[in-house]
């Protein structure tokens, strides 16, 4: 299993919240989209 896949899987199982600062910044919005797509 690829390292990044292992990290995503651990994050999914942890059941914690992710808080992103600067909600109007483009990079933050892209990160939020990726998190949603990965179902974290």
C-alpha cells in the first residue's frame, strides 16, 4: 500500500474533525474539496 493511501486510511478510521483556517483562500478550498472527495 502506498504511503499516502495509508495516511488517508488512518485519518478515515480516526473519526476526528479537520479544521481549515482561511476559509476563503483558494488553496484551502481545494484542500476541503479533496477531503470531501476522500470521505474524511
